[in-house]
C-alpha cells in the first residue's frame, strides 16, 4: 500500500512544522497555547478543504486553477440567495453550494475528458469566466454582513465540542477523503491514473472519467468552501479569495503531492496546508510584515518541489509497483 | 468503451506533427485568424463611430504590445514543451527594481539596463530550476510567480514608486512617426527577430524538435537543456522589456502591476495556434492573435463593456479556439465512420 512509503516525507514536514512552531514560541510563547493553535487550525480550515480537492486533481495528472474562482462564484450565489430568501435553511444552502461547485468542476472535467484539452488551459479559462460571471450576476456590488441572515453567517462560527463548525467540517473532509483515497475503488483508480495512465487503461480504468470525477470532487469542495468563506468573513464580492488557487497548489506541492501525478497522500496535503497556515498566522506575531508572506510561500514551493523531486524519483516507482499490485 | 479510453490516452501524447496534414491545418489556422481579425475590425467600425480613428487605433495598440512582446518568447518556450507562468511577476520585480533605482537618482539608460538585467536574472533563476535541477516548469514558475512578486511586496509594501525621469516616458508614451508608437515599433522589431529565430535558424528547428520529442532531439545531438535555458532567459528578457514599456507608460510602480498578465500572454500564444503541448505553431500566428485580442478588447471597451466582462470573452476565446477544432474533428471522425 501507499502508506508504506509516504510517512517519511510526512514526518519530515510534520517535524518542520514543529520546529517552526518552536522557533515562533521563543519569540512569542502564547502562539503554541492550545486555544491559539485551535484558532490557527480554524483559520487554515478552508485551505485544508481546498487542498484535498486540488490533491485529487493533481494526482490524476491534472491541475485545477479555477478553484478560487469557483469558491467566489458559489459564495456570491449563496449570499445572494440568502439575501433574496433569508428563511432558506442552512443545510439546503450547503447542498446548493456543493452542487453548484460540483457542476462547475464537472464543466472543467468534461472539457478535459471529452475534448482532451490540457487541464491548465481549461482551468485558466474557466477561472476568468467564473470571475466574470460573478461580476455579471452581482453587477459588481458587494453583499455585506447586515444583508445576510444571522443563521447564514453564524453557522461556521457556532462552537461544537470546543471547536467551531468550520474546523469540524475540515476534520470531517479529511476523514472522508482519507477513507476514499485508501479504501475505495475511486481512490485507488485516482492513484492508478496518475501513476501510469496506460497501465490504468489496461486494468479497466477509464482515465478520462476518473479525471472528470476528480474535477467534480474538487469543484464540490470549492463550492462548500465558497459558502463557508462568505459566511465566515460575512462579505461577498467579485475578488474574494483572489489568487488563492496558487496557495492551494502551494499547499499540495509542499505536502509532497507530485505535480506529475500519482504520488501523494491526504496527510501530506493537510500538513502542507497547515504549514502555510502556521506561517501566515505567525508572521504578525513575530513582527514580520505580512507582505513577506507571498515570497515565503513562493520559496516554500520551490524548496518543497526541489526536495520532493530528489526524494520522489525512486519512490515513485515503488508506489507504482505496489499500486499495480493492489488494483 | 475500452477503445474510447485508449483513444483519450493516446491523444494526450504529442503526435508527430511534422506530416503535411498538420502543416496544412497550421496554414489554415493562421488564415482563419486573419479572417477573424478582419471581421472584428469591420464589426467594430460599424458598432462604434469612434473606432475608425487613427489616434484611437494607435491607443488601442497598447492593449497588446506589452503582452505581445512576452508572447513571442513564450511561444518558443511553449513549442519546446515548457511554460513560464512567472512573466507578470518578473514585470513586477523589474519595475520595482527600476523604481528603487530612481530613488537613488538613476537616469534612463541605467533604468533600461536594470529592467533588462532583472528580467534576465529572473529568467536564469527559472532556467536553473528547470534545466539544472530537472523540475517541472509549471510548478517552478508557479513558485517563482509568488516569489518574484513577493519580493516586490517586501520592498514596496502598499506604497508606490514615482518620479521616473521625463526621458524615460519615451518608451511607453512616445511616437516614432505620426501615430506609430514606440511600443508598436518595439513589438514589430521583436516579432521579426523571433520570426527569423524560430523559422529560419537551426535554433528554431531545435526548438520544434525538442517540443516534438525531447529524447529524439537529444539523440540527434541537440543540447536540449541548453536550448531550454536560453528560452527561459529570452522569456525573462522580454518580460524585462515589457516591464520597461509598462512602467514608462504608467509612470509609477505598484507591487500589483501587471497582475494576471501571464494568463493573457498564454491565451495570446494559444490563440495564435501554438500547440500548448508543444511541437507546433508559428510566430505570424501569434502576431495576428495579438491584433485579434487587442481589437476585441478595444472594441468592447468602446462599447462600454467593463474589463472583467471582457475577461469572460478572453476565457471563452482560450477554451473555444482549442475546443472547436477538436469538436469539429470528432464530428468528422464520426461521419467518416458511418
């Protein structure tokens, strides 16, 4: 199984995060207090959810650059829906967000599957199209906090067993994706498609369809995050989460997901997201200007990809063999 | 069903594009683009009375000149099977470096040198990661895209550099002759240089060969990594040139300068008929694509369409130009089966 090879990379990344937190705590001890760590986790929750969706797509040798635009469009739609019909129950809104997100992801997936257009072109295109549509439906206006209902904005912040619902949704997503990737046929075929598409075809896996499903999954998660994001920050406008798609890709790359597909793990994606989350939250604490963040995540991507490429070359083959063995 | 999937897998691999049929479609692609460009021109002149005005058209060229300069270098890079998503961030960093130099009293020649060198250095930085360390260019340039712009943010924060010397304004605001701007002249010169480089030199043949089959190219004696290194350098250099023009035109530098321009550059290249998977395409195609995009943006602008709605058109254009020939080929294949 895949898990045999992965922990090495995950342990190194986990260790790096612990060292980082140790360094931060020498400057500001309060950072590692459980309450603050819970805050950091909650702040990182959207990134974690999105990174899982991106991971699935990258594993199948694709990339989804439209995630943040999908998030923003879904967020705007549910916010406008809430303004128009404040009585709409939250589960219904969440269902709409997931379905709408999945629909947009499916458009990406269909273009990649049926027309074999390179994923980067498809999602660069849909990224601008989705953003443009937000402007069209909202007329460039903002949906502000006072227009949204209390239930709508309150849901992600409601505390449950000491943690906000937002954090719980992230944890639940991690568990579901962990099980899906390791225990379901779809999860295994996602690895197989990325590891060796030709071999996957001969084992009876429909490569294009698997990629389509991966895009639909990432779209669904982007949609879900769209509602959570808009509700948490209590505002929706055209540019929310602008440029966030790159942070999501960064989380995956840092987490050891190979951009060439087939190599990666749920744990890696989550740790990659947490690494970026810790950096982001620590900068103001240790008196570094938040303007450093972009350069730091850029450097982290470069270091991680250089590191993973060296470590991954032999491991990729081992994973392939064991994946072929288990399918 | 198995046949279907088999087909999908195969289409993902770069087929041999040196056969005559591919050349014919390539030719017709540029012809098609030219027709589209003329059609847009005619439509625009009917849609708005302000379109057919030499000075307005001259202003409209700014919509594509800076992007076009980068697009030529990007075209070669994409033909060779690589991509550079950091070009807009290189512009930001080069522009920031020039703005910083102005604060220390640099004159126009120094500014030009600085802009070009920063571009070259950034290109070399990308090139080292891709060719020496052998990393995929898409991840590397997504990383440097954050890094280069990140450095601009570190230097500038939420501030801005102004106070460029008056003579520096020539690049982005000057005219060579009548309505012909300095930028369109630079654009034309670069187009000719890249056209010759790609279509008339051994280097250009090597670029095609690498894009079609890197291993084959290596075995036939082409120094694949060195060619790719040069292509990244050229892309960086062109981003430096674009940075000089854009900074000179705007007269100020913010770290958010040219955000999202990489997308428009890639769109321009793909619209110009360059295969995104590498191996085929031509410089004349990119030139026409630049004009098409410039005319579309200018025409929509005259009709008061907001910029973000134009981006829908750009996105649709990007997907459409790739999707339509494939849909057409699918229909043709289905017809020939029955």
